[in-house]
């Protein structure tokens, strides 16, 4: 019966003495073939679903082993880093070796014990024995390396070598008790030394460029930068003229000159 279901015999039996030109016969006659193809496809898909995770896992393991081998090879072939700027290498000051010491014995307070419990080695040394032993009583039991010229351990102090501390950066004040100021008429000086860029004039650019800079303890100008801009040409000219200023009177805190910030508007105005 199973073999008949996979052939057209059953279809012929069903449609015996019937109109086989009808579409149902043609549709039924190809059913066995379609069932077989569908079964094969279903089996293949099921095998793929089962085997695909195993195959992916196998590939991942192989890739991990390969990556580890490549990493070990690369680390093994690394060359020692070259330091071009020798000033970046920090020098470590080594502690000096300890001075030569004399042999010393520790002073132990006497302990009361019975005569039969005391050995000869535990007996307290007499003054004559200490003098003949060429040792001195100190605060520790030390086997020295120079009994003639060595120092007593009680006189040796621990030497601690510390790396030199970097000079702390000088604080720059936002607000000071006495603000820095230009020596003389600042606006006249700016008017005499400021050059209005021609390209900015042609484009009708005018207004104020706000420049912020530092006045150090000696009144010198430093770190000038634009905090409000007009255009690239007027900004550049404002920075130039600020940096060209003569020394100022520095700002003060508690009567002492300090570094402080100053904000200056540089005006560019077209003549009407």
C-alpha cells in the first residue's frame, strides 16, 4: 500500500472510469512526488538546525586559538621602546649605604632565678669582661663590620631620601583686591597701535573683540585669547595688539603682586 501511495497507481484506481481530463486527476497524480520532495526538504532543514550550532561553535573555538597564537607571537617580537627625549626619564636617587657599625650588645635587665636554672652563658658580664670584649652597651644587639672606626647604632639615624617636589604652579587669581592696570592712557595707546584690517572694513565688520589675558607678577601679558569674536581678521589683530602692550602694573592681594586675569574689549569702528 505504501508503494502504491508513492506512485500514480492509487490515483488511477480512484479515477477509474472517470473523466481523467478533469483538473483534479492531474492535481492528485503529482501529489506523491510533492510529498516526497517535501519530506526530503524537511529532513534537510532539521539536520541544518541541529548541526549549525555545533558548526558555529567549532569555528569560534578555532578562531580563539588562532587569535591567542597571533597575540603571543606579536608580544614575543616586540622591540624595546626607545625613549628619544632623555629628559623624560626620571632619575631615582638611591639611598646611601649604611655607615660601618661597631658590635654592640643589648642591655637586658636582670631576672631573678634559682642558681641551678642559670647557665654560664646567661650570667651577667662583669665590667672587666665587657672591657676586654671590646664591645659597648647600646640599645640593640648588632654584629658590626668595623669595631675600630665604626659608629654606634644608637647614634645612627634613619636617612630618608625623598624625590624633590615639583614647584607648585603659581595660582592665577580671577579677582584681586587691586586690579592690574595699564601704565598711562590705554585707549590712546590702542588707538595709535591698532590696525583695522582692510578686508574687515570692506565687509563692514565692526564692533568689539573681547580678549582675556593674564598679567603676571612682573606686569607682563601672557596667554591672550579671544572670548568673543567678530571675524578671524579682527580677532587676530586684537590678539596682536594685546601681546604688544608694554608692561602693566600687576594686580595685588594683601599688598603682594600676584598673577591675575584681565578682560579687555578691543573696539573696531568704521568712520562714518
